[in-house]
C-alpha cells in the first residue's frame, strides 16, 4: 500500500513503527506518533496532528518547520464522554489546515475510538453524512470502531451541533 504526496508515492512499508490508516487524501488516523515519526508524517504532507489522549501530551516537533500540534485531552470512557466543543475545535483546525493544502493526522492510544471520533468529525465538517463518515473510517481502518456505544452518540451529537454553526 502507498500514498501519493505531490509527484511522489511513498510506500507504507517505508514508514516504520507507525500504525495508521489513510482515510481520505487529507486525513490519516492512527496511534500516537513518536518524535521520530514526525519526519515521516511531514513527508506525507501532514501539517496538523490532533492528539485526543488524556494523559499523554504531544512531543514537541523541533524541526525548523514544525508540524502544528493540537492536544484535545479526552478520555475513552462512557462515564466521561468526548467534549463536543473539543470535536468542533479540532474539526475547525483541520478544515483550516486542509484548506491551506495540508493533511491532518488524528490519534489516540490505539486509533480505535477518540482519534476515530475526531476523524469522523472532520469528515462531517467536510460535508459527509455521519453514517457515511463512520462507514468510510471503519472500512479503511479495520481496528476503528466509530459505532461503539459511547462513541457513536458523540459523533451524532457533533453532527447536530456542527449543522447549527
């Protein structure tokens, strides 16, 4: 498998350690990248990393053209639902990045729930219907579970709130 970046094609097997999936040309979802992974993400055209982990903040990117890092602390728990305001903030930042020609990488610990919720919110903000966005992510990232009983309602509530903006 590979991804096209401008005139180049980069094979995923050339990107060690990272566990991520391309969802669209502008969106990747995966696990927490290490600082060593930032160069690989930069090669893919990623200009924004959205971290949805609660306790593990992003490592600074010390490159002379750093990737923008957005930490939206969230728990993966039905008792502490993901904040709709955080999903809105992340979607807005992602849309700005994509509009400026960049790509976005969303993550949580396993790329299963919180990063997926953010990725789904970004797709909805781009005009996808909620169900179609969830299905697309589930099809392109087999470990993703946007239909989890505590994630799906947050995605649907985000869609309602986004329509009101």
